C-alpha cells in the first residue's frame, strides 16, 4: 500500500474513533450490562424469584375475560398475545392491541401469578428496562423524534464500528507481530497503543460480529427498509405484503377460539417442547390464526413458530409465507448472536469480558488521540484545549460505570410511585454521569480521576449484595444453590466484578509518569514515526 | 411543486454541491455513500432474479455491508473527486433503473 493511501486510511481510523468513539464506548459498555437483562429483571423484582412447575396451570378463563373486558369499548381487536410462565418471567403475561372508538391504536397488558392466576400488581419500569433500552436506543426522548431515532443512531454506531475495524485492520500491516507486542515497561502511550492493538486484534472476530449484528439490529430498520421502499416507489403496504404475505380480512363470522389452556398442550411436533407464547390474529373470527412460539431447536434462532387454525387447531402448512427461507434463519440469528443467548450463562460471561474489552479499546483509542496531541507534536490547538478535552473524555468514560451501578441502588431505595420509577432511574443515571464529568473537571488530573472513579465503581458494585440482602432479606450466600438462584448469582457476580474493579483502580497510576525517549529502533518504525517523542 | 419548496430544494442542492466540491471525501462518507447504498440496494432488489422474499431478507443483511464498502472506498481511492463522482453516478444510474423497473407484484 502506498504511503498516501496508508495515511488516509490511518486518518479514517483515527477520525472515526475520535468523532464517534465515545458513543461506541457508551453503546459497548451499556451492552455489557444489557447482556444480563433477564438476570437483572429477577434481581430487581423479588416477586420473580420463584421456581415454576413443569405443568402449566389453567389460565384461559382469566385471560379471555380480561381480553373481552379490556377491549370492550374498542372497535377492532388487532391481536392478542399470551406468554406462558418461564424461568425468567414466572407469570402469565397477556397483551392486546385494539382500536378504540376514535380508531386510535391502544395497547394493554396484564400479568397473572403462575400458581394462583391472581393479577400481579404492576411494578414500574426501572433498572432492567433502562439498562437494556439505553443500550438499544438511548431511550431517545420523544421531543427529539422518539426512540426509533435512537435505535437508528445505535445502528449507525455499529456501522461506524465496522468502519473503524476495517480501517484498523488495513492500517496494521504487521498484524502477526503486533498481536504479540506488549511493551509494558515503555512509555504510557506505548502501553496504551500496544494494549489497543493486542486486545483489538485478538478480539477481532467478536468485535466484527457484534458490530455487524448491532448495525443490522439498529440500522436495518432504516437503510434496508428505505432501499425496499425506494424499490416499491414508497408503496409500503405492497412491500409488507410481498415480504410477509397478505393479511387475512375478517369475515365477521364468530367462532369459538381454541382456549389458552388447549394451546398450552400443543407441543412442538418435532422437538416436543411446550409453547412459550402465542399470538392470535383476527381473534374470535373464522379467519383467525394462531402463531405458537416455541423454544427453537437451535439456540441461534429467537423462536420457532407453528401456525394453527384459530378454531380447530389444525396446523397451517399450505401458506408459503409461513415457511422460513434460509435468509430468514440468518436474520433470526442476529439477535441471539448479538446478545449471546445461544450458549448459557458462561457464554454471556465471555461476551461480558469481550464487550468490556471493546469498551477499553475505544477508551484507549480516544485517550491516545488526546495524548498524542497534548504531549506530542500532532496537536494544533492550545494545551488548555487538550486538557479540557482530556477531562471531558475521562469524565464521560469513567462516569458511565458509576452511573450504571448507581441505578441498582435507586431500584432498591426508591420510595415514590411506580409510575415515576423510570423517570427517577433516568434522572439518577444521567445525574450521576454528569457528576462524574464535573468531578473530572474539578480534579484536573485524568489519571487520578480514572483511578478514583474506578475504585468507586468497584466499591459500589461490591455493596450491591449487601443492599439486596438488607432490603429484600435474600442474602446471596443462602440462595446460590436454591431452586431459583438467579438473583443470588447477580449478587455474587457484582461482588467479584466489584473486587476486580477496586483492585484495577488501586493498581492504576495516580498521575502521568514521564519516561525517556523511545530508543532509535522504535522511533524508526513507521507507526512510531507518527508518534512524537515525549 | 410550490416555488418556495423549489427554492429550498435548489439551495440544498447548491449547498451539497459546494460541500462536495470543497470536501469530496467527507461529504461522500457522510452522505453520498448512504444515498448510493440505498439506491443500489433498491436496484438489486428489483433486478436480481431470485425469489423476492428471500432476496429481500438477504439484502437486508447486505445493504449495511454495501454502505460500509462505499464508506471505505471514500478514503481508499487516490482522487477525492473520483470518489464523489463515482458515488453520485451510482446513485443517479440506480435512480434511473428504479424509476424504469416496476415493483414486484
């Protein structure tokens, strides 16, 4: 590769990192928490810490009464859904969507106890909802266009990450040598640079996969649909019809629907699995169809669907749109691949470690960029400018984990109305993050700020099992081998991660160490040539 | 189209022209790569001789990669003007094909 092209590519890598690196960092770090969405759900709500029985209890009367009563004032029931109890959601969960008298879409949902069928009091969205959705769409506010905009932004971050990975791989012409090069005794900057390259190269397949699946999950809703809409000259209904098949129109002839209890007994013909949930289209009409969702045979798929007639329960096999094409299997694999749901808890731990390393790489990248300009000859702005940029960078990077942990405390200490729980969660999360940012500016030392906020994060994480024990009475050591031990393992995981984080903070330098110039051999290398000596 | 809308469109096109002239690579990586990816994706959807539903799903996987490829090209080619003109040409040709080929029924 000629030098000019190499430099252009290097600039591309560097500028994608510095312009959107912090957002990539935010998405990556919040993603490591979002991996444990189900586990955190169980931790946050003590009512979910129950084991479910193998046999699904009767629910049909309760469910169908609720459907009829809730949609009574509406004009058209669009769909009905019921989730059966599972380990992470040990309750029945019904959803309906209908048109009200003003022809507006209305959604409603209700949970029932898995043993008694009694309605469960709604717990407001909070910790787990924020953790998952901040990663998915930043919970983008409606006055700025709503959450779909946020989802697109996160998807674009995935594309930017892919671009950074591609340009990074092309920029490194000596991959084999660099994958083993860790000069820990050299300058701070070389340490960061080597860590950036080594971790980046070893984790490359994972980062490429997570970037692509993330881009797909976020941006496919924008770019691919736009492409399809352009092909259909804006006729979205025809487009949906061509991909998903035509919608069956209601005839108005009422039929007795298959009951929720009967559907619960329809096992998967090949795997013998019990249904996880079902969705009814045209509820109560002779054209009604029920899509029954099962755990997939392969974990690299979200669900497996079998469609049956709403009245007779006969399987529908003559509809080509119910067949899953090969491409559909690939598309379905995107979410399990991205969230690591296809291989048990140990795979999630591996994802956690790799996701954390991605956050570290992006953080190191932005730190190196500032360091080179502040202490090298690449900077064109004043030292004050780069100092402030450094404080901002450190505050954003180190404030985020503190914020992510602080909402665990809010969840257990919150005393307000359930309807305000999510707002309070957001307020504390963003507030603590801003405090971290302000602290970095007050401290005026990136090294001390990093060290102190790292230790604070660790200490807060170590306090989570104590918080849970005091507020719910569930001390983790007594539940690690219980029937439902998920929350106890969250506590245990926080304890271990907290201890490691405190140790990492303790071992971090409190200020920048100045080293002598790198030797002539290093200085002569093509990449070191771009790095000014300290 | 009202004169006001027409005026706004002309201003936007003019500004895009200036931006492309002054910073062809930057404008291309931010804008023209996306426009070209969307229109080229639409052309593939209309012209490739495969079963429509499968093709749409495959393209939903491919379009982000096509976009990535165009973005990477923006800083790969030696000449900035060639990057911009290539992407604009792809967009225009794709737009013409989309306009001429009817949507699948």
